[in-house]
């Protein structure tokens, strides 16, 4: 069972906040209305099913991506939002074409073709060969261990941690690719850890720009085969031949605004885009269509919040947080960034049971108090509140500006989680009642953020933001991702 430990002053703060919420019957009444509305009228599951069947995947820059943007725009208009807009941005679009991986003993014609998919932002054209070097989990210490032999070779790395040490932290596939490039590899083969010959894609670029070496993914079973062959032949070679498409295109975030009594803002968002191997039902149909159904719920109940709410469907998340970076850039340009009091991110949000806040422990008492009010409406809500900052989703650009961020904490079945970015991410993975749980409990959390008299976490200045990133152990990852903006 999860248990969060925090200082005694936070316990005292928690008591005060809980008392304040116990005296505020308006929250319980509002939560009950939200609960009734979503249980009776939620359309999240149905609209996601319709979109996956009529649009398919939602790859940024593709015709399908443009259809998804228009679908979201039209749906929010249908729900009664008059202030719905597109926020356009230009991106380097990447789309896969062909790729093959052949494994062959050195100086032999005995080729073995291995099923493979390209990782995004691999070169437009590449044909490379080289001896395969097993770099294990692909962490910096793993590359350091083979630094004398990896140059000009093909790195074979696990996507996840296999037989990792206790407390060891994994890296994103793009960060492992950046290490492969730094240590001189001429290609990288990533090995999925999901059983069942599942192929996984995703970006291999830390910046969203094209990388200099081909990056591909193979299944767990293929990885085990290659490693077994390497035990017999320690001079096994890989030949990777790929073509891809890259060009400048325009993509669009979709933003619907619910005006509040003040121009202080709560941003709730989820990325609408998906990869193209399947329909992106879980990643991130779950989050983005939940955001739209929360917007529907608030309109249906004629909620007039204290703080303005922006419901955002981001594009380009999968290719480098492109849409959320653009939104932060435009908020800064219009001097509205200071008005954003919280960013709630829904990425594969499902069957919500609590809240996770991005390393901002001062928010724990607030959300625990909110959770106590939710439990009065439905005692199945576990009210588990955790505090840990992470990267690689649309909260990141907001967090790096010092804005408090968080995400509803939920549960995903192993079969669902194992299919994200993969060729099995289809609508049949989605459970309606679990998705509705995501809508109703996330809507209650949003309502509290938008209507509480005060929020306990404020925007941090740049130095305190830097200190938070260091304290959360994110400095190395941010440096690898070229997002570390501080000089010390």
C-alpha cells in the first residue's frame, strides 16, 4: 500500500484545510451534481469510440490529425462553448515509410529478417550496418561500460528496466538514443518488454528534430532471440534500411474557455494526437476525450467558476510536447502566464482514485481535503495523494515555468498499459465504467481547483523552479533533453 510521508507542518496545514472544507457544504453539493451528471450522461466512451472508428489514428501533421482537431472543435461547440479556438503552430512533421532489420553473422549470407518499426524522428533515409553491442538497459552507466567498443556499432537496449537495481530510475527512449549518439553508436535497436510480439513506437528525439542515426523498436521475443544468437556468435551484425518522410506542416491545439469571475486561470489538458500504429484509444484517447467530457459536464450543469478554465486538446505531444510548448510560449508573449494558477494534465487517465502533484508538497493537504469531500459522494474514491515530478507529457512546459502541475491518479490494466504507443492500442482496450470514473472524479478535482477561495501553491520563480527540478532528480534528464535552462 502506498504511504506518503511529509513534514509535521504539512500535517497541521492539512488539518486546517480539511476543517475549511468540512465547513464548505457547497463542494459536496457540487460534487454530487457532477457525479449524477456524469453517471447519467457521460459521452466520453461513446465519442472516443466514434472518433477511433471514423478517424483512426491521430498523428500530428497527417490528414487524420487535422480531422481529429476539427472533431474536437466541433464537439466542444456542440457542448455549448462559444469561445473555442484553434491555436496553430508549425512543426517538423515526421511520418514513417519503410523499414527493415536484418541480423546476420559477420561475413555470412545467412540473413534473418526481424519484425521492426521505426522510432519517430529517425532520418529520412538511412542504411547502416554494424556489429550489435548489447547495452542492457541503456542507462549512462551501461553505455559507459561499453564505451571502448560501441563506436560505429549498433546499440541494443531495453526500453524498460530489466533486472534493474532497487531504486534505479529509467530513462526515456529519446534519452537513451541521445546517449547512443553521444557514445558514437551508428544506430539503436530498442527492445519492448511487453509479451506477445508487440511493436512499440514513439519519438527517439529529445528536441523534436530529426536525429542523426536510425532508431527502431523490436518485440520482446525478437530481443530474446537476438540475444540468444549473440551467445553463439559474438560478431552478430545488424543491417537497418529505412525511409521516412519529414516536412514542415501546421498543427492546431484546440482550446475551449469557460469564463470565470476572475481572469486567473486553471488549464486542464490532454494530448489529442496519437501514434499511427493503431488508433490511440488509450494513449491518449482516454485523457483527451475525458477532458472534453468534463467540459461537457460543466456546461450541462451551468457551472460558473471563480477562476477561468481553459480546456485544451494539445497536438504534437508525441513528437516533443510541441503543442504545450506553443501554448506556454503564447501565454508568455501575451503576459498571461502569471495568471495560470494550476495545470492539470490528463495522459492515459483512467479509473481515477486520487491525485498526483508535481513535487509540490504544499498541495497535498489541499487535495486530501478535497478527496474527503469526494468520499462523501462516493466512498470508493481512495483519496491517495502523492507528490513526485516527472517529465515527457504536456505538464512539463508549464512546470518548467514554475506553475503548479498535477494529474488525476488512476489505474490501467497491464493489457492497456502494455499497448501504449503500440500496434494494439485499440478501442477494445477501453472499459466504459472506468473511463466514466476518470471523468467524474477528475471533474470534481477540477471544480475544487477552479472554486477554492485560495490555492496553497503559487508560481515559483526561476531559481526555486531550478531547485525543485534538482530536488526531484530531474536535472540529468532535462540536460539530456536540452531543456535545462539554467547555467548552474
